[in-house]
C-alpha cells in the first residue's frame, strides 16, 4: 500500500490536514483552511483574467482556425451530449437534471418543438437515436422526446447513454476525442409513448 496507513490516516481523520497538503502543493491554495472561513469562496489564479499570458512577449496570441461545415442529410439532427446536474464525468449520482428541469430519467433527447413537428414527433414520443457512418449503423433505443428551447437543427442527449451512436474513429484531429458534440443522427419513432415506459421522465419539464 502506497506510503502506508500512518501517512493517510491523519488526512482521513481531519480534512484540514488534507487541505494543508493541497495548500503546499497547488498554486492559489495558499492558506486554504483560513480562506474557507470567509463566505463567498475565493478566486484561483487565472492568467487571462489578470491580463497575464505565459508567452515570450507576455501578450495573448490569437489564432484563426478554419471551420469545417458538416452537411446534414435530410431529416438529420446534429446531436451533442452533455452531463446532468447530478453527474461527474460518467459517474451518475441521481436521475434528475436541475439544469434543464428533467426529472426521473436520463434516456431523453431534447429537441426544438419545430424540429419535432417536422419529423411527426411530439413531446413524450419514444424514439430510437440512429447514426450512420461508413462502417454501418449505430442505434440507441427508447429515448423520450422532450420538446425544449433548443437551437434548430440540433438535439441534446446525456452521456454515456447516447455514446453507442458515436463511432470511436470519428474523432477530433490531434486530441483524438470522439465527436461527442457534433454527431449527425436521425430519430426513428418506436410507436410508443413515455407513459407506456414507467422508467422514463415525467411530463414535468
């Protein structure tokens, strides 16, 4: 066991000890325990906010990047995935999303009401989310349509529930991150309604 119990136990027994270690290690956390006594929290160092830039001339260096436009096929929407309020990365602590007013479930797809209407869908309909790439079709079944104040032509889902429709080799250059924020999909109605699916969110949004 790394370092042994004698090293870790004081931090387990008293978080002040842990915060002292953080204060001695991470810039901006000096006097961490003392700062916590003051309401409102404290600011961590932020170079751009303070007009400090770690460049040779001390100035900000801006770049202009070419934008590749993604052409959607008829009926497609550009899907992006997000976290809920009760989620840290892919760890889910609850089934409600206070940010967006979704309660009781996560298999939802947020769609502009006009986009839903154009596809013959309405709030509460159940759909499969489907993507098609060069290596074939991917499908995430049984998502509830939630009419939402969303930009036209796009839709939003939660991850990891919708990850299955995103191919790993469809990734961002250099970072190699899968395109969780821009995946063309289409919605296929299942013929079901959310009230037939007791595990789905309620109509309250």
